[in-house]
C-alpha cells in the first residue's frame, strides 16, 4: 500500500494569523480567537480531504509547539524560557521538570478538534516521542535523562490509549532529537536500549498503527538499530538523510518517506519525486515491499499556508502515481 | 580609542509613535505630538515647530515623510549623545526592520507571507526567486545623514549576509541545483552556499563599498543567525562568509551576535578576519547584585570560552539587558566591566555596550539604562585608576 499524510503542525492560514496577532495586541478576545481557530482547522482539514490523504489530522493549529500541551497540562512541569527549535528560526518553550511528572487529565484529545474530523477517513495524531521530550526538557528532578524518558513514556501510553479510544487509527511519535546531531556524536548502545525500552513502554498494547517520525537529521545514523524499534513505520527526512547510505539497508517495516521539503518554499517536481521514491523503495525492500507513506519531511508549519497546501497536493499525487505503478507491476 | 571603555549601543532604538503613525499617514493625538515636543526640548533639538507642523497635518507629502525619517534620526542621534555614548548611530530609524529593509531594497526576492516564529509571533519571510541584484544603496543615505549630524564616532549596523540567507527561502538556487545534484541534502547545501556568496558579491559588498566611499569608518555586521546550525560545516560557512564580506576593504569591521550558542561561536571567532570587535550579550543571563566574583557574574562565564579559543580582538561587552525595564545601577555596570577585565586581562579590549538593540524598550527606559551604562563605565575607569 502506498498512502500519504502530513506529519505534524500545519501552518496557520492568514485569517488565523491575523486574529492571533490581534489577540496578542489585546484587540481580539478568547471567543474570536476560538472561532478563528475552528474555522482555520476546518479549512486545513478540508484541504487534506480534497488532496486525498490516507489519514487526516486536525492540523494542530492550537499547538504553540510540539511540547507545549504537555508542558502546560502535566503536573510537575513548568513552562520555561524560549529556546531555538533545532536549526530553525523558530522557538519553543523549554519544559522545566521540577518534580515527578503526572498526568491528571486527557491532553491530546482535549486540544484536538475531533468533532471537525471527517467520519469516512481515518484520523492521525502526533505526539512528542520520549527521547525528544527528555532531550528538550530542562530536567531538575530525575536522576537521568533516561529516567525522565521512562516517566514520560508511561504518560504517553495513557495519552495514546485515550486517542485510540476516541477513534484515532494512526499515532505518530515525533522524534527530531534522535537524528538532529550537528556535533556528530554517536548515540551509545545503552541509549539505544533506553529508547527501545521507552518506546515499548509507551506503545504497549496500543491498538493503532504507530510511527516514529524522525526529522532535521540523517536517519541512516540510527540504522540498523531503528529497525528494531517497536513501531509499524519509521519516518525519514529525505532532505537530511544520505540517500546512498539509506539504500544500503533492508527494511522489514513500513516507512514514511519525507519527500517534500517543508523548510523550502520551492514546490517540488513530481516526476523527480516519483523517480527518487521508486529507487528508494526498490533498494530498501529488496524482496517484499512493506507499506509506504509519502509525506512532508517535517511539520509544514515552516511555510505559509498556501505553499503548504500546494505541497499537500504534491504528496498525494506522488503517492497515487506510485500506487498505480505498483498495482500494475507489483 | 584613547579612552578606556568607550560606550556604544548595538543598533536599534524604538521608533516613537509620532514617527510610526505619521509615516503611515495616520492622524496623531495631541498626546503623541506633545511627546515629540517633550523629547525635542529635553534633547535640545532645534526648530521643533517645523516637526510639529508636519505632525499636525492631516495628509503628508512624500517629501514630508522623508523629513519625518530625518527628524526621528536626528532625535535618536541626539538621544544617544545626550545619554553620553561615545559611538553613535541613528537607532535605525530609517529602517522598517533589519531583515525587511534590506530584502525590500534588493532585486530577486519576493515576500511570501507570515510564518511562525513562536507562539502567536510571526515574521514575514521572503523567497529568493532570481539572482540577487543590487539596485540602489539601502544604508548610505541614512549613514550620511547620521555622519552630518554628529561629531561622535559613527558605527553603521549592517544586517549580515549569513542571516539574510538563513531567514530566506532559497527557491532560485535550489531549483538551479536541482538539475545537477541528485541527493536532496547535498543539493540544498550547495544551493545555500551559492546563494550566500552571490548575495555577498552582488549586494553586500557593493553596499559596503558605497558606505566606505561615503566616509564610513566602522561597519558592524549583525549576524543573529550565526549559530542557528552549529555544525562544523555551517560554522565554517559562516566564517567564510564573514571573511568574504569584509575582504580588502579599508574600514573597521565588527560582529554582533546575540541569543545564540556562544560555546559554538567561540570556537570559530578567532578565524574571523578583520573583525575588530565581537559585540555579545551577557547581561540578560547575569545576576543583579553587585560583585566581581564568578558566583555573582554568572552571565559572563561564556566570555572565557572566547579567550580560551584564542579570540584576541575587542569585546562589545553587553552590560545592559534590553528585554527588561530594570534599570541597571551604575555600580552593577561597573562590576560587570571589572569582572570582564579579570577574565580577559587587558581593559583596553572592552567596549561597553547594550546586549542588543533597545527597540523593545520605551525611550524613557532606554535613556535611563544608557545613562547608567555611561556612569558605570566611568565608575570602572575610576576603580581602575585607584588600583594603579
């Protein structure tokens, strides 16, 4: 199967940006902001539906950053100062861990506009992966990063369960910290074991399809270890990954191939993407092809909405062309 | 400079409401006009009535709008002089903003709209859609006006090419590289490099040349994006870009970088050629109590990284936090300076500075902060004299 979907926070459309700016300047109130958020969410859902994506998200327009809903709603955490979001000109607020972290309510289902999601297309949700959550937090309580990772993984499991109960069929864990590695420090064997363990904890008994989505870094550096992660699919940023190295591994899992660049406004050439994707699929699945999802390399929030919408159409079109090829020849 | 601890601001100063509104063509309230008069008197500006005439008009001609830029620049220059700074500029009163001002005055770019910076803050991001082309000077007129209106040393803030490239979508070069390079990552890297060096050659160096022709003696390259990608490859690219920018010009250059990764920058700072000064922020991370000990001056520990990695130029030592209304007492400024001397040894390498431009503070707060900065520098000079 060759499907397609988006992989995180979508850009806020112009009208919503205007309202949020007015809200910042105290020229619009909560009600107006909420209305604008709902309308914009409906708009970005509609765009995904008309592009023909296989799974649909609410677009996470309310999320100030990937960690914020957890940062604000888990007990034991404090919203800290601004920090750079990897190598982007974008910032997030650091979660500061002051005591044992506890979950006292549903977080992701509460912030998601599930009532606006379509009934006839399966839903996808995105949550921060344990490693990224631990790496980006300022830990003032737990003895180690690993311990924080496990505490968060327990919480994550409850979050995923509540999402699955609500009807979400696909859960993506975003893990940019796992591959963003500007100083080229290898991840130790012990750390891989920790990550594996934390993912196991987070995903135990989960009744949804799962993906560990990596971005902003070279996926080939976590191979072959990543092939053992207890997820259905592995997400790869093809704009940061050495394609030659990637092609050197055999995959027995599904992959989410980030073939459109959410950090570039240039709209990609579809034929080239079809060609490149075909080559990757043939290389990493030498005998039996697993499921493939065509997607942006990271959250599309780095683009103005109109450009992101164009890229939605590109991923869908590439997925359809490849699906057609495989159904003929495969 | 002969004097120890020359004082400077980094670049921007808030634009007064009368400047912003009148320039946009909006009517002004009496209070806003009174504010212009009040500061004009306080700063000893002559012929304020001419400004008031423009401000009270319902509509303003293009020439009058130009006059407004001159008026607010005149105010800002006098503002810095009255606060007692040794090195001045016009508070960037002629510029809309450090990024947009340049991009809007160069050919080859198109603004695509707002993208998220954080929370409900956004920035207007442009794409490079054809080879950048220099069409007209964008800092020269502002510089000449400043030079003609002050006897103090003038330092021209100049948005650096690395930052301009980092904050811009790179459509033209990515498309161009598309036909030649198959690997997406390599393609992007190569396109980024070509964009950067074209921008330096086609736009940045011609403007620097024109500034020097017009008499500029000191240009400060502002590169807030310098350590956005802290990898060795990117940092080398940044160094190469700086060196290429300043190469062969007979002028003093300095670098300003803020809210960045100084551990990374420190490793590469000594490779910056013809960089007389690094203007860095420290005050925002520092304690507020006086004292010279390391425990008191925690905000300045990164200064040592630059020394350890062999940077031997001057420092624009940030002693004023630009993001709070807290008015640093002169004694605190003094101790920050004296602490820095303990770290770097030679007091003549210290220029006393704000962390960054003051544009987010009111004039009232900015003035009080700058006055205390100047007083603090004086206290440091005295303390040093006493110990000799």
